[in-house]
C-alpha cells in the first residue's frame, strides 16, 4: 500500500467504480468488517433516473445533482459519526468533490475494471435496472481517481475477501475512533 494512502484515515468510505465492478458486494463486506452501516447509492436515485437507466438512457449532470446531494447528506460526520460505507459510481472528479465537501475525511475505494469485464458482469445481473447498453457510457464518463488524495485503487477482479480485507485494513485506524466515541457516550 502506498505510504500516502497508509497515512490517510477515512471516517467514511465510498466504494466506487463503473457498473459491474462489484460495489455492492465489496461495500457490504466492508460494512460488515468495519461495523459501519452500508448505504447503497442506487437506492437514492430519483424514480425518473431509474426509468431512464432502465431504458438505456444515460444520466446527465442535472439527473445526478439531487442524487449526489442526497448521498452527501449521508456522509456528513453528523449523519454518520461512527463511520459509513457508501456505494456510488462517483465517475467524475466533480462528483467526488461534491461528496468530499460533505466530509473532509472521506476515502474512496476505486474498483478498477476493464470494459469487457464490466459488460460481462452487467449482462449477468438479471432483473437489475441498469441496462448493459450503458456500460460504454460509464467508461466514457469515468475520470480515473487514481492519484487523487484519499483514493485506494484496487483491481476489481481480485477475490472479494481480498478486496474487503485491504479496504478494511486501510480504514481500520478510523474504526477505533468510532468505537471510542460510542464507549464514551455510554459512560
């Protein structure tokens, strides 16, 4: 792990990447490992946005604005004093910066995946609202966060347990702070 990454202690984590990278599975594993709640970003989309994506129509910045505001509200230290894991594509730098504005100790775990792997994974998810037709748009929109402060980049094809363990180890310094706060509240 990069030394700049190892010194960063996130108090909240966004598991991010293109559709099909494994955000939901990795996010749930991280939430379980850290004892933090999981917020599944897709559940905060407006019904109109879900209808657009189901029809294979890409979202634009106007579609995402309210969604990002709702997600940012979940990340504030007041909303999640003990830590939180959020799944969110966070494809553009300005989307990540919007989320960072809510919590200066926000970390991003970027699950990197190539186009063919993402397309195969999305096609194998029956009943999910996200159309495989939109995978190319996700890659066209993606501004890689690699090199940004507070970002841990991981190969999404690695085993789930390995991804979860690495993210949890990265965030674990923040976990005792959360536990200490709760213990202090009881005393």
